[in-house]
């Protein structure tokens, strides 16, 4: 994910216990290097990327689909895509993790939309209803895992800094797999209001997380 | 300079929420506003971070082995085909002219066909967008109207509740003894400075007489005129009254028999009176 100079006073909150921009850049460079090796057919590098990314990617798929088996299928597809598309990765355009999350989200949402029981599952996808418990990693003390946890904590703090309305709108936009109109209907708000909340929420996140993605 | 509208479109774009005419308009703006692509890239890189808010859950260990086992072999570079012995075919213009013309025609047709379909679908999307906007505006208007009606009712209810809580009721008793069955009740609203007087079985008066209501407030030396009224053949009357002067501490209501049209100061006999 790209970096940007500090632009907001609220960044101080996100910076508590979160990786420094220098750490983030170093980790992003390391991930990019792994992808470069994967592009060259390095299976060990692929295994390392799996160990680093599998938890967040699986968590995103699970949050969207609420089905462990389907989430595993998505993660499987995404990692095969990472293997195949690694040569296309452009480190200057964003982080490998952000790229991988986007791939995961897109595939999970495609799956969500194609489900027969779509309406029932959309009900389960309400932002406040997580439906499952966070579980500890197998290697909680590994530096990569620690870095991921710190980064996730920084993002969660930034999300918490949004107003409840903005938070609901951006979370539904990201995880819900809904159209604009469906989001507005779900939140029982006019479409214009929902659009404005998504705009303000995402811009604030950008400012808060500048240099930390 | 990026206006709010384009910031909004860029935000929606970051979540892949743009479709149809909105998407076309935004893509067009992307090519004309040099600052917009940077914002789009920033937001498209910020949005995935929201994925990190999902509770971290570890997939089953078997998944790792399954994925690693299913990695396809890295595709080798396409083999360069061996160069065949070159055979030179003489180029004959007349032979190719017809084919070239046909190919050009097909390309032009395909181009205009695709433009036609693109324009058609864009028009359709625009119409849908306009219709959605219209429905949204109508819905908003209805919502505002509903809220206005609701608020008006609530205000009326509150006023009513306030009025009822402040109402004072006085029963006026016959003083002359010539109509002991007479009943007179005055309901007084001090906030509105008005009241309702209901009488039953008061004697019917002569044509040149009226009953006159008096409001007694210690702030005034004389009772304040509350207006005149008559009763029907059964002695019934229901009149809404408002004293001539503002009264703040009403203690008593009284009814006197006066000459037609009433008098500024009570002259006739008091036929009934009552306090709160």
C-alpha cells in the first residue's frame, strides 16, 4: 500500500503500538521480494508468503462468506492466483498484502453473489455480527505474526476513530458484497447519505493510516 | 483540485461500487483530472486495510499442504518455433485488394457496432440512474412529510396534555333559590385565557334580558366581564368565553341576570356562582 506524509492529527492514535512507517516499508519490501522469487518459481518463497498471509486472507474470506469450507476454497484459489500472477505484481502500486486482500475480497464477494441462499447470508453479514471467535495463531511470537497483529490493531483503532455511521457504511461496503442501493437499504438511509459516509470514512482512514499500510 | 463529487466517486470506486453511468463518468474524469488517479490509488490501497479488521482466524493446517501440493508448474516460456525454410510468395496487389476492402469494412462495422452497443447500454444505465434518483428524491420527500405530520401530531398531543393538566373547573350553584335544579359548570384554561361555560335548567329569560358571566380576580376591583348568553327553551347553553381583561388568579365565576346586551359592571341579581 502506498505511503503518504502525515496529514491528520488523528494519526497519533493509530500510531500507538503500531509498526513505524519504516518498519512497514521494510516489511512491504520483504513481501515484494518474496513475490519476485515466487514469480521465478521459488516454492519456498511461496510457503513463506502462505505463512504470512494465510490468516488475514482466510479471515477476510470467512468474514464475507461466514462459511469455513467456502473460505478455504477462496484462500486456495487466491494462493494459486498469487503463484500465477506474481510476475504481474507491481510493488510501486501498493503492498503485496493489500493486493492479496483485494484478490481475496473480490473472489469471496463473487462467491457470495453467486450463492443460492444469498439473502439469508447477507443477513448474517451485518458488520456487528461476526459470528465466530478470533483464535490465536500457531506461532504467536513469530516476528511476522507480531507485525501482522500490530498492523491489524492499528487499522482497528483507525476504524474505531470513525463515527459509528461511517464505520457501518465502510464495513458494509467492504465486507457486504452489496450494491450502493443495497447498502442504503440495509442501513435504512438515503443513498446520498450513505455515499457521503463512505467518502468521509475512507478519506479519514487514508489520513489516519498514512504510511502504515 | 478534486471536488467532493469526485472524492465520493473515487471512494465508491475503491470498493468496486461504481456501475453504469457513474463508472463511465468517473473513468472519463480520471482521464481529464490529473490529481484524480493519485487519489484513486491512495483509496484503493486504503480500502483493503479494512480487511484487517476481520477477527484473525487460522485456517486448518491441511490447507497449507493442499495448496502447496496443487501448485501448478511454472509455465515455461513459449518455445520459439523453429524457423521454417522461407518461401517467398510474390505479392500480387490485385489478388489482395478485395480481401483488404472486406477486412476494412468488417473492422469499421465492428467498431461502429461496439460504439452503438456501448452508447445504448450507457443510455440505459443513465435512465436507470435518473429513475433511481427520482425514486430516492420522492422517498425523501415522503419521509420529510411523514416526519412533519408526526411532529405536528406530537406537538398537538403535548399541547393537549399541557392544556388538560392546567384546566380548572368550577361548579356554579344557584343563589336565588328559584331554580335549584340549575347546573352550571365553567372550565377555565388559564394559559389560553379562555373557557367553556355549560348551563342546564336555567330559567328562560324575557326578551330584553341576558345572562352575563363574570370572572372574579382579586387583582381587579370589579368582576371582569366574561360575556353574555341566553338559554334555549330547556334552559341549556354552551358558550365559549374569553374575559374582556387578562386574568391571572381567577377565584370565582358568577352569572348575573342583566339587561339585553350586558352591562360593564354587574347590576342585576347574581343567579349562580362558584369557585374552584
